[in-house]
């Protein structure tokens, strides 16, 4: 079984958040017209009407990548 990695979220400013794992940034979310998600490697992108939806997209991807050894 792959090692379980967990994400932690940090609010960087009024309209920006970053996701961290193992001491590195995994993704950023910025609020423009919507919440724009971009992973550090560019593999995951998304536009959402709610911050929680953007976070959920990244967390689902990250869990899958961790389980398959991709992260």
C-alpha cells in the first residue's frame, strides 16, 4: 500500500490559497471571477464557483495520485 500523504491548506492572501504536502506546494487557488485551481506541475486545473469545490477537486486528484504512487 502506498504511503498516505495529506494536504494542508494555507490562505496566502484575501484571494489566494496554497495546498502543501511534505513541505512543498502542490497547488494554488486564486479567486478571480471564479476560484481557479492550478497544480504546481500544471497537471490539474479547474474553475469553480466555490473554494470548497476547487479544494475537493485537488484533494481527490491528490489521493488518487498518492494511492497509485504518482506523488
